[in-house]
């Protein structure tokens, strides 16, 4: 089972949008929302921690493409 961790404090991440898109990628994944201690990066860029691997991008669309790669290689 995949696990996604999203920060609800960082300004670089739109939690509602990202959560719904991650649910669409994997409806069975566990999604945890809360501080992920990545404040420096999260201030300006969207990120998600996928199965304990930080995934960072410049846009939400780019982030989702990277997430797809991570979940399909595990």
C-alpha cells in the first residue's frame, strides 16, 4: 500500500487539490496530512512524501508525474 504525506502548513502546496489528485492516482493509498518538517522547500515548491521518499517539483502537475514514477517503480 502506498503512503502519501502532505504538509498543510507549507505555502507551496495546495492541500485540497493535491489530495484529490493523489486519491485519483491511488484510491487505496494512505494519505497523511500534517507538518512534514520540510519548511524550506515547502515555502516555494509543492512536495509530497511518497513511501518515505520526498518528491519535489516546480508545479503540481510536474509533482504528480514524479509521484507516478515513484509508485510504479516500487
